């Protein structure tokens, strides 16, 4: 993946050549805001650039308003936005991107400031440290992603009256379906076949295909539950979810979110006899695709130990899960408010249930009344969240590689923070190697995986899946699968 600071000019006069040269030719001239949005989405979907690895600038020439027309136009369109509004829109729609917006008059100082901060973004570990530990009031006017600024922006939009949402504006201006490019000759039938088995492998799908699969599931569930959302609005919601996950995380990314949603949905299908005829399945599946929103690719312990501002806000309790919930409720308020009308607690309760620190509490509740809500839905999403170990061995082993890589990255971060071992420079995760294809080659490259898998299975997975299988005949297969995988790993010790 190429990654290099890009300068976008929108509706702007040509910039001085010496400014453009600071971006080494990465200058993209666009005539309208809609073109900018389409470009950002399609680069992200194709993998051309994820807009997280460098700092990017949009030079935007505001539309002229006549003197007597001082108030904003009554019917705003994408091309009547002020620079501040465009900055706000980009923050809401592309939360994880490092995009700053300036007017042409401000371009020179902004580019100088950008240069000062770019060094911070050259290494993955320095970037993750910034996400987690940056303080709220960074005096810098350059927009660099941090969890605290993301949360501050979300909290601010909840206090705005009237609340500003750009979702409608965007979905009425762009045909979003056109951005989702699927491989030729693949029909919906093909994707349904993948989605309706436990052999589903999110790792073999492109980002566009992941969005398409999510669209198919959610569209169907919305119709079943009699919840109305247009295709274009649903695509925009899914695109916004995708841009709210860090694409560079090895494990906790949009792919994991879609995998957990598919698993959640399949578990709901198998347990349909236990479901009331209401919107529960839709709600828990929606919760699943948002359950790790904005995940930094680390963990609660790292958030708390170094006293990150986000950990302080949540008093160190379920820090990440509270963070995901708060961001996701805000996103749904903009994109699908009907879901929050009377059962918003289903979404927050189930996301909070994914905190593994609470695992034993849920195991205890399972022994009491597993089929009663809210325990029932929480157990389903928990099972889906750790369902990697119940997938067929070839798929399970690939997920194990990814979580191992993420753990190794956390370990490097700890060594750097605690011991100052200067791993920032030595550690290079930018080099994205393709996943090994066979289990044998995985074992060869990652010899610690059998031990790691067994620790996880013994500590968490086996108890949960055995318990679920005892109570629900329909879920016995999960316990069988985890036992088969366990046996295999034991043979490799
Ligand atoms: Zn998860």
C-alpha cells in the first residue's frame, strides 16, 4: 500500500508550485466536495491509501456569499459548505483519517505545521501511542487522529442544538453503490452461500465484499423487523463504519467486525425458536458490527496502566468497550436513529458484554437463566466475538496468526513505554506479509500459536461453548469444533 501525504485542492485556484512540491507531486485537484468524498472512499476501499499513515491536507475555497446573504443558505448542499463545516463533515464521516481543511489563504502556514508533525506518523508504534495517549488539548491545528479527540468530537455533537448530521446531505448527493466494486461474475447467491455456513471466512474477502455481505445481512434483517432504511443510507452507514475502524490493525479491524456479525447472525438463526418476534436479531447484529469501533489494536490494560485520558474518563472500567459504545451510538444517531428509539440499551448492553474481564460474570449468569434477555443476547455476541476458535481449523489458524501479531505489537509497545528500548524505530509492521496459506506453514512461521490457542481455549472458550451446548442443543456443534481444534493444537505442542 502506498502511503504519502496528499494535498487535495477543492474548488480552489492553482497553488504556488513550491507548495505543491512539498507533497512530491501528490496533489489532487478536484472541483467539488462530492468528488473529494468519492475519492476518499474509493482509495480506502481499493487499498490505494487508508489515510491513517500520514497527514493529509484539503485546501478548500469556500463558496462566495453575497454581502446581504450573510446567513447560510436555507437548503444547504455539499457545495455551499463553509470550510469549518467541511472539516466537521470529514471528522464525522472519516473519523480515523488524518485530514485537515484550510482555506487557500491559510495554506502556507498549514503546510509548514503539517511538516512538523509528520515525523510522528512514520512508525506504527508512535502512531498507536498518539491514538491512545494524546492529551485532549493538543495546541496543534493539524488534525491527527487520537481517541480522546474522537470522543470529544462525539460528545460535542451530542450537545449541539440542533444536532448537525451530514449523512442525509451525503446520501442525497452521491450514489454510494457505485463505489462498491465487486469481482465480476459473483452473484448475491454466491455471497449468501458463504454467509449461511459456519465455514465463513472473512479473511478471504475484499473490503468491498465485506461491505456487500454486511449489506445483504442487514437489509434482510431490517425488512424482517420492519425497520426502514434506504439502500443508499445503509451503504453510507457501512462505509462510515469501515472508516471508523483502523484498517492497519492486524486483528481488531472492520474484517473482525463483519466476522463477528456473521457469527452473531448465524447463532441467532440456529436459536430462532428462542427469539421473540421483534427486532432483537437486527439489534444484536448491528451491535456486533459496531462492537469494536475505533479500536486502537491494543487493550484495556495498556489504556489504564499509562493513564490515557480516555481511561480516566471511564474510571478505568471497561474502557475500550465504553469507548466503542459511545462512538457507535453517536454514529447510529446520525445514520439510523430508528434503531435507538426504544431499545438502545440492547446495543450498549451487548457491546459492554464483550469485555473479557467480565467473562466469568457472564458464565455465572449463564448457569442461572441463559435464555432470558438481556443475558441471552449478551451470551450470543460474546460467543460470536470469540468464535474464531470454533471455525474450521484452516480458518481458525489464520485468525490466530492475526491476534498473535497484534499481541506481539502490544508487547513491543510495552517494552518501549516501560523500558525505553527504542523499539519504535526497529519495529516495522508496515510490511504486510500475506497470511500463510496452510496450517503447516503457519506452524512453521508462528511456533507459539499452539500454546497461545490452548491457553485461550482452556481459560475462556471451552467453558463458554460447553455451557451453551449444554443449554442449547442447537449450539452443541460449537463445543465439538472447539474440542477438535484443541486436540489438534495439543498434538503440536
Ligand atoms: Zn471483538
